[in-house]
């Protein structure tokens, strides 16, 4: 079961995605701000993070930078889901290591679920390929 952390300050959006991803067999944890999001990431090491930009206390870019600069969490895929469509912020998120940047208004909740499922499948395949390569190297 894929462990997903949703860092989102809007309680309605948080509940909606929690419910939808739970129905998709994700184990969902939520955080309402950047500080508690980082605590969850450091303590629980989710398989995937869905991160908003506009958060109280610490914005999503700051959270992303801390995730990607920490050797213990840098491999966790982070997908930005936000209403911020500013090109500079999108570029900054990409530079910091975001795996995907989705603007909420451009995607229905079902499309977000489909996109996340695609990423999970790709991440699992990449991890399997990496694990297979290690096994092959050990076997040789």
C-alpha cells in the first residue's frame, strides 16, 4: 500500500483528497502546514508527497527545499498541487526537485488521482529496475 502525505491547508481540499486517495488504496496522512508536513515526512517517510505552495508558516517551496536537501528524504517523490501558476515559481519548484507541478484549476480531482497513480506506477517500476540492477550486480 502506497503511503501518501498530503500537505494542504484548505480543510475541504484536504478531506476530499484524503477520501479519494483512501478509496484508491493509499494510506493517507495529512498536514495543514509546512512545519507539520516536514515532521510527518521525517517521522513517517511517506512513499509520495502531494504538496501545496501556499501554506501557513512555511511555503511549499521551502518545504520542498528541506525535503530535497535532507539525505534521508531527498528520494521521496514530491508532486506540487497548487493554484499558483506563476512561471517563476514553477521553474523554482522544478529546480528544487519537484517531480511534477499541477495547477488545481487545470485538473479535476479524478484527473489528479489518475496522474498520481501514473507517477506511483512509474516510481515503482523505476525502483524495481534499480533493485533488479543491484541484484544483477551482486550476482555477477
